């Protein structure tokens, strides 16, 4: 089943985000290689694809996991969590309708 992982950043965490980004992306690449990721990306803090120093307000990942517990465990182990980038992470089932 698909699950949405919706994370909100700690304000002013851009430096922490940038430092942890390679490890975060490596985990996403593993999901991609396994054919389990639908989409993933950050939410710019301003209305721009390149928010610069404004940074990001959070992230969204939609991916396939065996269960809600497995999705939650994966989200809990994210390098952004360990680095203190995320202040809150919500994991919930997701039903893709389009495309």
C-alpha cells in the first residue's frame, strides 16, 4: 500500500537540512531502485523553485510500504529526523487516484 510521509521543518533548519541531504537522498534512491517511490520533494518556504536562504518548510514523500508500521519506522529513521530538521512527521495511508 502507498503511504504519505508529510514532514514539517524546524524553522531555521536549512543548514542542518543541507548537511543531512546526501544521506536523506541515498535512502530515497533505495526506494526508487526498488520501484517503491511515487514522488518525493521539499516544500519551498517561499513561492519559488529555488528558495535560497529562505529554505524549506517541510517535505512530502509518497511511497509503497508493507504496512503503516513499516512506513512509520522508515520515516523515523530518516537522516533529517536524526539531524533535527523535522519538527513533526505524519505518516498515513495514501490512495493514488491520478495519474
